[in-house]
């Protein structure tokens, strides 16, 4: 009987959403550190401290803020000839909203097989009403038909500190499917290991990653629909997980 996967070590994987200030905010609203990332609560605190220090609350209407040049640079993109004029005052709620939109989203992962915490830029997904949402990068599982053969492709295991070769061997014990893996180039010039399994195994792989590798659901992207999707997750009956 197989034991817990050899590539899984340490506590469960933890994911934290963090933010990097826009370059126009660094050295003014935030410390001048181009690599630093902060929680949303820390970001809001820096904004509040700047507003209080500079006395930007309108004394005649406390819900309004006076926009000084530095706050204008932080909230608005560079002006062009066709840009509308920048207001001198804005509602505090509107300032908070614009401020958060200018922050760059990141995700920090720790635990699991990761030797040290790793921080990655967020991926972006268009949600309901066309609103862009920050999505945690992670493992991608998709199914395809290649040259008449059903296959399931897994990418991004290295983001969670999972060894692709060990993972392929572990899954072979689970559902006895042939697999292969190779380094695949990414659009940003980097590389990721892609593991290919014969057959449709999207549900089995997803459940196994969550149950045995402590992969958070938010770090899984599964693209398999209709006839190209596994009907139900299947686990080998002769394998005991401990």
C-alpha cells in the first residue's frame, strides 16, 4: 500500500492575498521599496496616515477629501489632452475605491512542499458584470483530444513546490494511467513542467491534489467540459492513503 506522497512535506498550503503599491505611491503614501507587498489592511492604514498627516479632510464636509498633487498622482493615470479635468475634492469612499484599484494584486503561498514562502502576481479573471477579479495562480488541469487520444494535461505543480516526476509516479499508483512530462515555455518567457496523462482524469487529479497534496481549491483551475470531462473521480481500490 502506498503512503502519503513523498513530495508532500510540512503543513497545509496557506494562501494570502497581498498588494504592491503603484509606482506613483511609493515614497509618498508607502515606503520607497519597489519589492514590498502588503495586506489590504496595511495599505488602507498607509492611506489613512497620509490623509491625516497632510490634513486632507475637508473641514466643511468630513466625508470629502481635498486632493493634493501627490494623491492625484496616486489615484489617476497620467493626463492627456483628452482627459477630463481632475477634481479638487472627492468623497472619501470614492478615494478608497480608486486607491484599491491602483494596487497590484499578488498571492503569497507557504507550507506544503514549499521550502520558503513564494509570492506570485495574480492572474485576472472577468467575473459577473465584466468586473475583473484577481485569481490565485496555481495548478491548471485541462483535457484535450490529441491525435485521436484523450489526454489530461497538468501545469503549474512547481508553484506549489510539487515535483512533477514524483507526482506522475504517485498518480500512476492511483489510476494506473501512462504519463509523460516536459518543460513547456510560457508567454512571459519562463517555463513550466507539463504532465500529460492518458485519458480524462480531471476530477480524480483535482480531488487528489486537494486531499493528498493540501492544494487549496482556489489554486486549482480545471478546464474540462461535456464529453471531454471525467464522469466521476476514480481511485485505485488497492491503494491506502495514510
